[in-house]
């Protein structure tokens, strides 16, 4: 499957808004009623069985989550040798894209009001997932959506999510671990004698909030095994040492 504009029956494609090694995401409209939609599909024309299972998983879990702050898909359709995930387009962008705009100075982050608003909303979303016995397992800025005007936050991409309240991660090559190592909790790496539960998502949220304040993740290493070691054994640099504009605790509480 190529990165060039594609034709999807029943939809008018406007633009490609994201692409990774595995997926392509487009913005467009549904021809039948003109509804603005986001279309997500697997990049490879012949995906593996595992890729197909994960792709279907995100639809099966998210469609049954009646929670505020969750992107609920509209439909899952067969497309060529794979699936097409259809989601509503409500004008949100990824927190990753918003952070890049803030760092470029287009719309600077106002630390207390905006940071706390994002942190509180995401905490409530994860609390809702906990009560629904869902572990997301891939919390990161790319999977958090924010509305540029209202600041409202939503969570998307449940492809790695689990319906179990707790599961055990087996030891695997770091390159084969599901998720994104820079945001991954120590127990999710499989190198600790601990199961994965809701706390893993909160750890990843902590990494995301750290990046939101400092512009960088706590640990950054090229070698995957080194990055795993950092999450397990290293202490992070206090955010205020990186960004002195972060208010002190006494200022926040006053």
C-alpha cells in the first residue's frame, strides 16, 4: 500500500493526516450523508494475522466504552485484504501536534491553566477505564487528542488495550514489545516480576505530562535495551531543572 492518495468507496478523501510503519490515517467525508470522518487503515496490503487482530481489537473495545473522553468508532468495514476503521472527525488534533505548535511559539502553553486542564481530564479518563476494567497500554501524546479551541481532551487507539484488570507481560526482545518504549511502564517491559494493571497507564500518563512540561521524555536512548533499563533503574531529571518556568509547588498551592 502506498502513501499516495487512495480511493475508498463511499468516502471522499481530503488529506493524509498521519502515517506510521503500520497505519495510515486520512481525513474525509462519508459520501452518504456528508459526515466528517477520520479513516484509519493498515498500511500493508497484506497485513499479518496479529495486525488484523489488533486492528479489530481497537474497534471492539472502544465501541463498547460509554465514557466521556473516549473516541468511539462509527464502523469497522472490510477493505481489500484488511479493515477500515471509521471514526467521527470533531476537529481534534493529536496532543503531539499541539505540543509542536506550543514549542514553536505559535500558541505558547500557559502552564497552570492548560497543563492542569489536560492532566485532570486524562486522569478522569483513565479512572473511567479502570472502572470499565480496561487497560489502554499505549498512553502517549500521539494517542491523546485535544481540541485546539476548547482544550477538550479525548483518548484514542485501543489497538493494544486489554479487558483484563491485570495481566502478566512475558519477557521479550525490546524491539518486539507492544507499545512505545519511551512511555512504557517498567512492568510492561516484561523485566519485572509484576503484572500489568491500571497503574501502567498512569505511569505512561506521567511520562506524557513530563514531556508536556519539559519538551522531552524522561529517558531518551537509541538502544531499546538501554531504554528499558532507564525505566526500571534510573531516576529522571526533575522537570524544573529542565524548564525553570515551571511554577514551584508553593506557588501552585497559594
